[in-house]
C-alpha cells in the first residue's frame, strides 16, 4: 500500500483510550554552579513545556498521526486538571476528553528537570487510590458510550487507580459485545487480570515478571510469551529495546522486527507511541506484520526526541520509508500539506503554546536550496522547539527577484523545505514581507541572516515587544541563489 493511501486510512480512525491520564511537565535548565548549601547543582530555568502524559500521551500520538481519540480517565479539581483540559482543547477536536473530575484526588503530575537533553531529577505528584462507587460507575458509563463509537480500544494502565477490576471487567465486556479489539499497555504483575484483551504490549521486564521467566534470549522470550498467552488469551507484542519487537500469537509462528532508531535521546513515553501506532493500524484493518512495522517505525522516531513527545504522520511516513517501505509513486507526496488557511496554522501554534514549546519563525524565497539555506534552517531549528518556515509565493518572488524567478514553483519549494530536518510547518505569504504572518502566529524566536541588522528584521519589534528574541544566523560565504543562477548562465 502506498504511503499516502496508508496514512489516509488513519484519518478515519477513532480510538478510545482508557486509563491513567497524566500531566507531564518538562523544565529545561542550565546548571550554573554547585550550591553553597549542599553538593548539588544550581539549575537556572530556561523554559518549561507541558504535555499530556500516560493515557493522554497515547491520545496525543493518535491525533498527531492523523487519527481521533476519545480519552477517558480521571483528573483532580486542581491546576493540573485544568492544564490537562487545556492541552486536550489545543488539539482542535482531534482529542475528545471524557474526564471525570474527582475533587479528593490530585491530578497525576510528573515534573522532569532537564539539563539540556539529560534528565536531572523527576518529581511526582499523584493519587493512586482505586476509583470506587459513583466515580467508577461514571468511568464505566463513559467507556460503554465510547466503545460503541470507536474502532479500537486502548487500555493504558499505569497503576494509578483508574483501571480497577470492575472497570476492566466492564471494559472487556463492552468490547466483546461490540466486537471491538482492545490493546493493553500493562502495569499489573498478572496478565490474567487482562483476560478479554486482544493484544498486550509489555516490555521485557513486564513480561518476565508476569510469566515469572527470563526474557533475554529469543528462546526465553518465546517461552515467557507462551505463558502470558495461556494466562491472558491475548496476543503478546513484546518490545525488546535494542532487539526491536516480537509478536507472539497462539498457534502461529512469531514475527520479529529489528529496532529502527538510529539516535536514542529519551525513551520517555515510547510505549505510548507503540500502542498508538498499533491501534491506528488495527483500525485501518492492516495485516499484523504491517501493523508491527508502523508501531516499530513510530517508536524509532519518538525516542530521537527529548521528553514526552509525539510522532506526526509526516515523521511516521519518513520513518517507514527509511525502514524499507516503498516510496510514494510519482506525483504523490508524504510531506505535510500547506495549511489551507491561516486559522489552521494559528490552531497549531496555539497547541504548541499550550504544550510549552518555544516556536521559531524564519522566511525566504528558498528558490534553489543550497548550503547557506541548510545552515540557516539548522541554526533556526537549534534556537527553538518547533520551527515555522514561511515561503514567498511565486508572485511575491517575481516582484522581488524579477520575472525569471522563481526557478521552482511554490509546491516544489514547499515539498523540499518540508523534507528538511527541523522544519515543523511550512507556510506561504503573498505579500512582499511576512509581517502579517508574524503578527498572527506570534513566534517566540525570529530568525534572519546576519546580513540584516536587528533593527531591520521585519516583525522584530512585534516579537521583542511580546518577550521574544531575534536570532541573526551566521551566513555561509559565497552562497547565493542569484549567484548560482549567474554562474549557470555563464556556463550555458
């Protein structure tokens, strides 16, 4: 199946995600010195960002890969619960939150302090008391409504009190009545507690504990999986770190896939991404081996990011191609489409703001991509968490550069730019300057070449007035599209 067709199938998928919803805070710091009070580093906070964690991270990954999620769980009547709801709202309807608010509980919150990409310490706040009585009844009612409307059900168990015996029994019964498959990301030590599930997705440690058997070698993992299948009746998708993943089913030969990650910065939430990819693939009625490849590719992409993160449909497409999936046919593209309206771009900007990301912006014609352009994009990407690149429209380029330009049309320039590492969104503007875009998107960082003085950067005053900053990128000597065109004409 061609990638555009495959990913398009995800857009009609609706997944119910039930479990422990969390708020993940990431505080990025710089270690300035050792404290005079104790032998510990003094951390200076650079910036903070928030993300949906636990079951929320599964839902966020489903939304990022093109699906829709119904998120069911509990939050407290506190600032953490309000932040979780704001993050859900920022997804613009791709996630529907059905969260019961329990006044006596604290919203499960994990705060990670990072020195660059290195986690220094984690501070947790939580209530793990099992949900009972009217609270459990309300969760069960939400589950029963969601199961009938969704294609696949994900059970995201972090052991924080939502998935009690009664809730699990009601969930699996609802799935059986509706004929809907379910996937469990487990935390309980006995997989018999998940009898009724279609798939269970343990890591090696979780499977070894559940089967009371080692899982290091292929033979040991297969034996432990047989025990887990006997106890639960479910297929076992085992994530095996550097060994990739393996699917074990009763009466079938195991399927193995090698790991695909080339860079591993952080494994936080990688299991959530695996489950999200698997759920979307099952909703699209893909064969098991292809579903595994999607889950495996998604996991390989997310561990190259720092902190709780999601994999977009474009990143998934790139990972699948790198994994050996057939490239798109002529005329097809896996690059994210340009937003049809500025409103769509503003909605994405609002989501990034709610998640605490530092958003950068740069612009240009980018007609013939050369080393200077690549250097500019790399510097701009390094200055922010999410980078927006705005391209002059074809008519705008003609006004600025002459009737012989651009050499490449806007769709070609946009596709090339979207394929560059570090670019998160590509826009276009008809005017001679991107001032209106900058005013609408309110970037935190505005990047322009060092041949411009700071006072000359269009929109710089708006960004600085809002507390942002301007980055003047180093130039690459002798790199110019106009110069390349001149040389080509001389040689013709």
